C-alpha cells in the first residue's frame, strides 16, 4: 500500500511502534506495521467534549490515566471543574472498556523514548488524531509521526502543531467523506480489530525468535545488506551513522541533514529507501553531537559542517563495502550548503549533488569552485529559498539544473511532493554515479 511504502525509510529503526486508531485506522496501521516490521497496537483515546457542545473538545483522555486539557477552550466555553469531572468519568470508563475489548488482555506497548507512528484511515476534523498525538506524547513518545492516506488540507496543516511529522498522501480540496477515497470502505467490526491485533502480536512473537518479522524484504528494497550502525571519528567527536550498501551498488550517497534534523529524519530516510531500491548505497549520519546542537551557532557554521562532511567522506572511502564507489551528496536546507562547500574543496571526489530545499547561498564564494553535477530542488511556494537558489545557480560553473516542484513548500509535505523529490534524486544519481572509481 502507498502509505506503507511512503514510510519504508523507517524500516531500519529499532524503536518504532505503529498505533492504529480504532476502528478504521487499524487495518491501515496493520499494513504499515507489517511492512516496517514494527509492533502494532491500538491507541484508545476519547475526546472530552464541552457539555451541550460535545463536538468542541476541551481535552482528551488516554490509557494509563493520561489526561490532556486545553485550558484555552476551558476558559472560552466556561466549563466548570464539576462539569469536567463528569465528562472525564464517563469517557475514562469508555477508554478502559474499549482498550480491554481490542487488546484482549495484552498490556499496551511501552511508548517511552520511541518513535510512534499514529495511523488513521483519514482525517476530516482531526480532533481524534490530535488527541491521539497528544496522548502518545504524554505516554513518553520521543517522536510522533501522524500518517494517513487522505485528509482535509487545512486540518492536515493544523495537525503539524501536534505531531513532529504529518504524512498525508492526498489532500483534496473537496474531501466530501473519507470513504469516497477508498475502493472498499466497508466498516470494520470490533472483532476484526481484535483479530488484526492478534495476528500482529503473533508475528511479533515469531520475530523475537527469528529476527525482525514482517520488515521490508529484499524484494521491496532491492537485494541489500543489513544496515550497519557506524561511528565516525571527526577530530574531537564521534558521529553516529547508518550505512546501507545494496549488492552491486553503483554509487554511495551521503545524506547531509539540515538544521534541527538528524540521521533519523523520515524525509531523508524515505529518499534513501528509494535510492537503495535503485542500487545506490546510502550513509545517513549526524553532523553534530547532541550537546553541540544546543549552540545554534554550530548549526549555521557551514565551514565546520563541511569539514566534518569531508572527513566522513574520507572515512567512507576506507570502508571495504563502499571503497571505489563514486560518491554523491544529498543535502537538505543548511546541509546542502555544507555539501556544496565540501565539494568545492581541492581534490574532492564527489561526482553529484542533490539539494532539497537547500541554502546554496550559504556556501558563498565556494559555489564557482564546485565541479560535481548539481541538482537544485525547490518548492514553488518556498519563495525566499527559491530566490536564493536562482541567484546561487548563476554562480555555479558545473553541470547544474534547478527543478521547481509546483505548489510545494519548504519541507515538501504536500501530497506527492516528497515522492517527486525522491524520483528526481534517484534519476540524477543514477545518471551521474554510474562508474566505479578504480
């Protein structure tokens, strides 16, 4: 299914859990969990509706006595403590009843410190999805990703305040009803939810014995070696990374993330999975340590970041599985500036660069020294960055091209936008990383 494919970049993470919103979100979540090889659970939440206007939520309840209150709505609707307590008592009982019914006495999956993917079949008003994200966060999730096949555009945009990442495949201007967007929207029963959760639990039990069950297979990702967790020495610090090398790899692409991101970026991991299927090796790594990220000056120190990227590239050339492979850089935001800066250094062996929503202007006078074939990808609605890329392109003397994605913003969160980025990157690297270095 398309949503599961869109999330395959997370398949190599060990701390992912998929939560389906019952009932309709569970079949979708089941497929996502199966493809990622991740545990599946339900997230049972109940909106706390304002008395006499229950469609307006003043908060949400989740399992484990998790309670999220919106004080602004409480004040606006003048909800008294007594009224709140009455609503909470009723909804808390319903949370417990539904959790026991669906989970069949299994304990809930622990969310503490994990990446949580909240899945529903679609989003109209978004109140339940918003509550689920808030409850998952309150239960200790380190990162919350909301993933749905279809949703109302304005609602999807508003939910980005509640989730670290919102992935929605289709945002039609006229949603009408969620069921319109499904070939089969037969209502699922409680019994079917229970059965899907049982099947997922049985698969997880088998995986505990035989490895990560249900994960993306070699047929889905191409024939690949397992992801290698690596540590790279770059002077005073060591940087963690993940190296994946398909059999008969044609090149290796180093991902250079932007400010506020890391090697765990779902966007970069999705692009990496597309490149892996096309026969390209990938290395995702952190440019800064956790302590260094607290200093915003480091985040925009392009010379520092480029120097580290150059050292990581040299380290990569010494790894047996990647030695001799032509190298490409995939840079996002400030990471694109670091990629261009490093590629401009004398002796750089970088053959191709792809910049996603990049800041090539931060590479300054180094741009004219870049020799690697460079593809600049920018969203048409990312107007400031688009202007900066158009100006920077005039300073490039290498083979280059500017691709503008219609109606896309800086993070390419619009339907099909990131898929288009991945396809463009795949084609660019396939064309320019085709020859091994002897």
